[in-house]
């Protein structure tokens, strides 16, 4: 009984998805540790706690702001168990806790901490953000960049190289968001949300999503060639994209089979890039071998 209650609460908070987005932030901290003498595990743990609580507050804010539209979304059925006021209260408490922790331990990072939350809040506002074509994707691009540099500055000052590399992660984040719009196409259409997928069609936006993924890795390859990004560290993402390409062309032939195939494709590329991230972490931890 207790276990079921815990699972129910975790689903209502979208705890697993928040963990996934936290990984997107942590990658900046992992990379920044390449330029310190030893991996700073204590600071990295604080970064994880601050980032995870920040992402949970983003999801609870999203649940509060999108309460009406999310009612008919089967993907978000777990959000129906709690009231809008519950999500509002959690958003305030969890964000304040995360912000206070950031302010006490890493005060210089509080501006980026707030920027991440503010942009995600704007994205979720009814009639704004995700309700407009392109705009929601642009917000994701900015958030992806800011997240990388937010984590990076826990260990080193932000620099031109960190900003340049963060563009890659911003592109990946926005490409994933475009596919997310394809997954929610029918629900957004029913809710009269003018997402890019609703405006131009889900097949077109799926192609655009993959094109952004492809451009992101071409951009990363350029960073490697110009010695802005390190080949031995980032090559795993280039190789990962080759496998992602195979997933996409296999999946796209079945795109009309419904939402389940779109969700399965997302799960496949998420797992792929998660594995790339683990290898990336391993490379940083064993930097002494280079």
C-alpha cells in the first residue's frame, strides 16, 4: 500500500522525467570537471540536488498551468490525482528550497537558476509558449544552453568555449521538443494549441526535428575540427547519432501507426543518448588516460 502511494506521488510529480532533465543539466558539470585537477564529487552532488529540485519545480509549475489542457492527455493521466492548488504550493516550496540552496552554496549561479525556471514558466503559460508555433522550441533552445552553462559554472567560470558547446545541447534539446510536439499532436489539436506540429503537420515537424538533430551533430563536428570541443570526449555523441539515424529512418516509415510508435522512438533515442552520456562521464572520470 505504501509502495503504491509512493509510486502514485512520484508519477504525479513526474519524478522520473525530472531526473532525465536533470541529466541534461549535469552534463555541463561533468564537462567542466575535465578542467579541474580531480573530479569534485561533493560539488557535483550539490549540483544534482539543486538541479533535480529545480526540474521538479518546473514540472509542478507545468502541471499547475496546464491543468485544464492536460485532462485529456493520456500521457499525463497521473496528474489528475492532485489539485491545481497542490501543484502551485509544491512549485513555490520546491523552487524556493532549490533557489536558497543555490544562493547559499553557489551564489553566482542564481541568475541562471532563475532564468531556467522563468523560461520554463513562460513556456507553460496558457496562450503563450507551447501554444505558439516555433516559440516553444526557441525557449527549449535557450534553456538547453543555459542549463549547460549553469552546471559548468559550478566548477569553472563560463567561457566562450562553454557557450559554443552549449549551443549543441540547446539544439538537441529543441530537436527533442519538436518530437515531443509530434507525440502530443492529437491532444494539442483537440485543445486548440497551435504547436508547430498542429500548424504545419506532424510529418513535416518530425522531419524538421531530425534535421535539427543532424545539424546539431554537424555543428559539434565543426567544434571538434576547430578544436573548441575535444574529439576523444565528444566522439561518442557523433557515433550515437549514426545509430539514431538508423532508428529514425526505421521509425518514420511507421509514423502513421499512432502515438505508441512515436513514444517508442523517443524512448529509443533517449536511451541511446543516456548511454552516450554515461560513456561521456566515464571519459571525464578517466581523463588521466589521455
